[in-house]
C-alpha cells in the first residue's frame, strides 16, 4: 500500500518477492511493502519485501532498506540506517503549489 501524498522517485525498486535460496525448490517468498502517508522514497532506492516505511519518513537516494523505518525517520546508505528525524509538520504537498522559479532547470543555449 502507498499512502496519501507519498512519493516514489524515479528508478526506485519496491521488491515484494524473493526466493528461499536455502530451499531445494528455491521457493518464492512474497511479502507486501507499505509506504506511509507523506513518505518519500528517493531516486534508485531499493526496498526489500515485507518492509514498512512509516508516515513522513524519507529514504535517501540509492539506499537499500532491509528493516522497517519508523514514522518521521530519515535513513540513507547500504544498508540504510537512521541519519536524522523529519519535522512532525513535514508534508510533501506536491501538486498543491506551483514550482518556485528558482527550482526550475532551464537548459542553456
């Protein structure tokens, strides 16, 4: 499940299945991923099966998440580990405000 106003950035992998590499039959193992409201999974992150990303949590770009992330926690790295806490009033609100002109990239030439 992906919560309201959650952002999944480009190239991210939400992997809900794996295989039991110790089993003779290499059995498929499936587990859902849950991403809380206002959470952000940044570019090229990998989220393992069965993981819950809490509300307003942030997953750093190219991070590998193999443990659940609590609400408002910012994680990064491989494996991902906590690096900061997001303010409790943080909201993504994308699409609810016009982009700032200072954040618009204009190619030269």
